[in-house]
C-alpha cells in the first residue's frame, strides 16, 4: 500500500505542476483516488499474471512486467483524458 501511496502522490504532484498549478482540487482529488484504487487493483490482484493466463501468454517475468506497465499506462491515459480533457 505504501508503494501505491508514493506512486499516486508523485503523480498528483506532477499533474499539478504540469497544469501550471491551475488544476482544481476536485480534479486532483479524483486523480488521487482513482489512481490509488486502480494501481492497488492492478498490483494487489496481480492482474498481469491473470491476463497472461487468460490469453495463454508466456509466464516469463519480463513479459509480465511489460504487461503490468502497459496496464498502468493505459489506466493513466484514460484518467488523463477524463480529468484533463483537451
């Protein structure tokens, strides 16, 4: 859980500075809560390993790491488009 909190806090700070410090508190709060929850779900339930079994993928550690990181990047992209629309 500490890992998720550090990751999420860092991300929220980057989002705040990246917005030119104009992001609203509600945007940052939603980003914090949704990132914390999704990060915990992906890591806590080892979704990359389950995904590898579902699609009959190799259980090689490096492949699982890439799948895990891809899941995190996908979630971050979805959250960014929802919270900070262009």
